[in-house]
């Protein structure tokens, strides 16, 4: 690929799109179900079903977006605007749809439609965007910096997602009402449009290889083309490092989805706090996450993603347990400094868990390349989003169903003891089980700076026409990462065909 100098402004511009990526998800996961059940008259199950239906639709659409992005270089538009960056450009006028989700007192179908629409716009940006670091460089350290810039920016936007409701409540006169969330939605929608524009202007893509069409090749039907998309995408799961990576990704992220969905209920109903207190605690959690990302960037390079991930899991579990102890110890709202200590402890783990999968993702296409002899960044981004969204839909629907089963009453300022205990159990047990799963998977993950260097050397070795490994160590490393015997590497298999 043509080497272009990557400057500070390129790292910053790349990272800015995670204002949309992490910022919107922080707002949605932290506030949307609470907004639906408090100001829109929806039950917990209705609110969770909107979230779940949108995630399922998006989970089906996401792999298609990844596949289209991988192949858009075959069109004039893709060659003119970039097969990845054209999606960013097209989404800019659609991003105000985020604000429409926060209009109170509408019917169920209004909320379902507005949320589904935004989710599709979100996916059409994030999936191509997630490939840009791998498009811009092959260097391990530079990819780590891109991932760090992205997650650091995302954590800053998540801080605002936590603190804005408190600021807005004070601005509108101290009354907690639906206007708080509408104003927040408008502010974020405008920010999304700005950052996507900056990312488009200061990023680039590698020159794609355009395959010549065979003149006598029969046209593929729409059905077979769609079928081949999912056959190709399912083949990504045959890469061992990617399977392990998904386990770490889901363990870290789905645990946070469940925690976030229950946390505001926990503060307001289980501890007797308010939206303003929950807002302040969420903001401090994200501040701790920001510091954790800065530490994780250095730790991942120094000790590897596997060890850093397991350390992060330990901090997050400690924070959750601390919140449980406070609930069991105090009969009224605990002192804020104790709550702050617990959420900061959890935030230190959460920040690293957010960074590590997106750092690792930048190298997964390299592992795939030694198996398939192809570059399929878009396919991997699509599959990651597909699996994450599907799992997230199940997790959030689970929260809504269990909370309502436990006796939660929508619109009520107080809840029964059974409902409160259910909220607490959901917030504690669900995340801890997922974190322990991620801890186990991470212990088996061997991709790090040293093994990646061996992998890239072996790719160059195979490109030169070699058929035997350059060393016994190289064989062992690439077989562990890929999950395939050396003799089946470099396209000598049916993966991605």
C-alpha cells in the first residue's frame, strides 16, 4: 500500500467519529429505557422490545453493509468517494434522527420507527469507519494509536452523555422532565454531524484491488448473491483469533449493556437517589473510563491484551460488588463519596474493556489474510456488529422482562421490595457472569505485539512464494492464531470462497 504520513490531526479526526459510536450508545444504554418507562408511558417490556427489535433488524443489516463496503470499489461512486468513506458522507444529513427519539408522549410505533431508523444510520457509519485504521496503516503501533484515539474520544463523549442531563436539569429550573432528554438529543445530533464531517476530510483508504470481470461469467441472482454474503461472513468465524476476540468483546460489552440498563433504576429506586445523582455518577464512571483507556493503551503494548483484559475484569467486578455492599449496608442513600468510589473502581475496569477489543480488531484482518490471502476488514466489522447487536438485543430484552416480572411499575415514583431486589440482582449477577466468561476466553488469547510481528513476517514470507514456514516458532504462532494447519494457509482452504 502507498505509505502516507500520519499526523496528529489524522489520529484526532479518526477518533472523533466515536463521539457517534460511544457517545450515542452511552446515551441510549444509560437513559433510553428509563426515558421510555418514565416519560413515554411504556412498560419495561415494551421499552426493551423496541431496543431488541431494532438490534435484531440492525444485526441482519450490518453484515450486508460490511459486504457492500468491501465491494463498493467496483462502482464509480466507490472509486470517487472511497468504498468506506462514502458511507460517512451519506449519513451526515440523516444524523438529526437521533433527536427525534427523545420526543415524549408519542405512541409505541413512533418510538420503534425512530429508534430503528437511527440504528441503521449508525450502522452505516460505524461498520465502514471501523475498517479505516487498517486501511490507513499496517503498522502495529500506529494501529494501537488509532484505537486509542478512538476510544479516548468515545470516553470523553460518554462523559458528556452522563453529565448533560444534570446540567440540563439545572438549566431548565431544577425540574426533571422530558425536555431534559430532548435537549440532550439535539445537542448530540449536531455534534454527530460535525465529527463525521471532520473524519471524512482527514482520513483515507488504501488503493483497492479491482478484480477484472470474466466476460463469460454468468450473472448471479439476487438470492444467491445474498446467500453468498452470509456464507462469506460466517467464514470469518473459522478464524480462531477472531472467535476468541468475539468472546472477549461480548464479555466486556454485554456486561456493560446489562449494567447500564439497570444502573439508573438502581440509583433512583433501590438507593432512593435522583436522575441528577445518577447523571453525576455516570459521568464520573466515564471519567474513570477515560483514565483507564490511557493506561490500557500503554499496558496492551507492554504486557499484551490478554493480561490487560483480565486485570480490567477484576476491577470491574470489584466495583459491582462494592455497589452491592453499599445497597446491603445502608437503609437510605449512601454517602456520595462511597458511591463515587464504587463507580470509579468499576469505571477503571470498563474503560480498558472498551479499548482492548477495538485495539485487537485492527489486527484480526492480518490473521485472516494468512488464511485466505485476502483483505476482509469490512466483513469482520459486519460480523462483529451483527453478533454484538444480536447479543445486546437479547441482553436488554432480558433486563426489561426480568424487571417487569419482578414487579416494576412503569411511571411510579416508588417500587416494591421485590422489584427493587430484582433490579439489584440484574445489575450484579448478569454482568459478573459475563465478565467471568470473558476472563476465561482472554486466558486463551495469544495475539500480542510479538506474535503479530511474527505473523506479518510470515505473510511476507508466503507472498514471496514460499510454501514452508520460516521457522518452527512461526509455524506454531500462525497455527495458534489462525486455528489452521500451516499447509492449509494462504488460500489453500475454502475459507472466504
